[in-house]
């Protein structure tokens, strides 16, 4: 009977629609705290460590130095850490872009030294307006980076060789510009005057730090709510309001505690404000723009990026130009700390510290993974080590060894993380 019934069913009957698969992110959020805890455990097992290792390392470093010297976490020392990390941090930001491609730029330190010399020559020797000299200096860095990118992307010379040649050549040009005197004293005006100030908004005023904290918290809250509304209207997964509030409260605690601590001394340095603003802008560019997605695509797989219609050569040239521009800006930051352009600018361990900051902060040496906040986290680690050892009157050789060990540990963590992801099918 049932067979006959089945035989007489209309042939054009449409089967019931299949149930659409539910986005796993919705499942995580629907389960609340338990869901997030489960997701966290899954990421740890899958090797998706994110910034966790460097944050743990930073906590350990701060704890050790505080136990050794009670002045380490003092307001004055925190201001020094924030002030002196911004210059090298700018070089690290540019290197993050290059590392995302899976390449390296060995010229950033020499370009930063050349930038200081160019700025001093324009503003002091030739009497060019200080702000005009800043623009010309940054454009010089961008042009140098574009030249490196051209030889790499169009001619096919390895980035290592091109930028190593640049390291030597631009160091020579800096020495030629400073020939005779060996150094030039830069006037305390324009951008250099702004960078030299240790207190934002008003000298010796607590208003600046709290205004910045309030702006940062408000920007996160408003931006998250706008993104939530946009994604809800598009019918895609979005952060629930409760999660947005938790994130906002967490940022508020960190921001206002930092403002309170820094205000007990000189306040928030201008250099740190510009550095943080730069990170916000670059983070938006990498995560929210077509260009940023193309950078990650090229770093993830060049062949796949080509097949997707991405102009790989142009992306490479632009990224190296960005690196050169940030190297020039970093050079101005460093010159603003001493108001001089010297033959020693861009030498020493500056290049190694900039590369180490990007890598220690979590940007992969293998390309395709990382973010600009790596520059901030990495510089916090490195500058904390430098400042802590200075407080303990330790030899600089100890600083090199400790920084080298931390860098090696960061690369090992990155390598193990990638291997774990590959074995779990998430690479």
C-alpha cells in the first residue's frame, strides 16, 4: 500500500528546504560565558594564541623588576617608558606592514637617521619652515621605501638584499649631509617642540590624560554600536550589547588607571598620543579597508592573491613605501628626544629593536598574520627591559642577551603555533 502511494506521488514535489547551518559565532554568544570559555580553550588547543603570550611576558617582566626595584612601576618611570618607546615604535609599525607580506626591511634604521639629517639640513642650514621640512622629510622616507619596493616587486631583487643595500647607502648619505660638523642642533619648534613635551594638552595639567581616556572609551563604544547596527541590518553575526559593554568597561578601567598613574608625574607624553593615534588609524586601514585585506592576502598566498586579481607588485611597492614613511617619522621622533641630528642616529641596535618589537608583539615572520598593535606590545616589553635594567644599573650586554632571548621565545611560539594550527587543519 505504501509502495503504491509512493509510486503515485507527483514527480515535481519539492522536498522541504534544508536547515541553514548556524554560524558558530552565534552559538558561542548564545551560550554566554560558558561559550566564550569553550571558544577560548578551542583556540588555545588550535594554536591561536593571539597576544596572550606577550601579555603574560609583560606581566612577568613588570613583576620581576618591581620586586627588584620599587621605583619600576612608579609614575615617573612609566612616563619614561611611554615617552622613549614611541620613536622605535614608529619604525616597528612600518615593519609590521612588511612582515605581513612575509618580507623584511633592513633599511628602516638608516632611513630614520637620514630623515633626522634631512630635517636638520632643511630647517637649520637652509631655513625652511619647520612644518614644511617635516612634510618633505616624510615624503623623502616614502620615496626611499617606494624605490626599495620597485626593485623588489618589479626587478625581482630579494627584499633582504635591496634593503641591506639601502641600509648601507642611506647611512652613507646621512654622513655626507652631516659632513664637517658631525651633528646639527635642531631648533625647539614645530613638530619637534610638540614631540619633546612630556605632558599632553596642558603642561602639568591632569586634564589631558583624562580627556584622552574619555575619547578612547567613547570611540570604542560608539564604533561598536554602529558596527552592531550595521551588521544586524545586513543579517550577519554581530556582537551583543552585553559584550560591547564588557569590552568598553575593560578599556575604561585600563585607560583611566593609566591616566591616573601618568598624571602623578608629568602626564601623557605627546609622542605617545601621536603613536597611539597612528596605531588606531593603521589598524583601521588593515582591518577595514580593501587595501588592508589585499596585504593579508598577499602575505597569506601570493599565487592565490594573483588569481584573485590583486596587483601584487603594487601592493608590495606601497607597503615598502609605508615602511619608509614610518621610518622617517620615527627618525623625527628620535631626533625630538635630543634636538640633534648626529652621525650616530639610526645606528647601534635600533634596527634589531624595531624588528624585535614587531615580532615579540605577535606579528608572524612568515607573513599573513599580525596587527599593528604588535608594535605597541613589543615596544612595551623591550622598553620595560631597558628601563628596568637601567634602574638596576645592569650592563648593556645583559640587555642584549635578555632581549635576544625574548625575541627567540616569540619566534618559537609563533612557529609552534603555526605547526599546531596546521596539524589541526586551521592553518
